[in-house]
């Protein structure tokens, strides 16, 4: 059985690589299918602003944002903390550093993943909460 924490860390990195390609419009339109398959049906995100979004509106927002940035858009991921909660669940905290046309921004995400052999990288995003990191 593959290591759950390794699969979740891989998913975080691969999903953010997809976001860069998607927002730059260098990803194929059908790449959204893999993205959608990585989020659990009951997925929820809490944004740094405190607002929240469920899976369906999030996926629609992502579809609508294809090509919304230029080639300057970059994301770097730093894994901070990873805890296996059970054979099927883990929690990972990571920093997401973005370079955008408006300048850099960073957020800290804490995500819960569950093991799922049908998911692109073997895990599903169950929950994600993001918090702004002050730029220094």
C-alpha cells in the first residue's frame, strides 16, 4: 500500500502545477477532468477572507478562470507539517507562494485528504482552510 502522506504531498504539488498551467491557459481543456476527480463530493474550502465554497461552485470558478493570468503566474509549495490521522486520512499544512502580475502573495493551507484509489494521485481533497501569510 502506497504511503498516504507521500500521496497527499504529491497531490498538493501536482494540483498546484495544474493551477499554474490552467490559469496560464497552457493546460488542455480536458485537464479539468483530472482536477475535478481529485476533490471529494463533499469538499469545502475556507478562503483567507473567511468565505467558503463547496466543490461544485469551486470547480465552476476554476473552469471560468482558465487563461486568467499571464506567464508571470507561478506557485511554489512548501510542506510544513504532515500527520497521518488513520489508515485512510491525513492532514497536511503547506505554504503556497504565488507570483502574480499584481505582486507576490502567500497563504498557508491546512488540508484533510482521504485515500481513494480512483483519484488521480490516490487521495481526495476533503477540506482546505487557507490563511494569508504576511509578506515581509
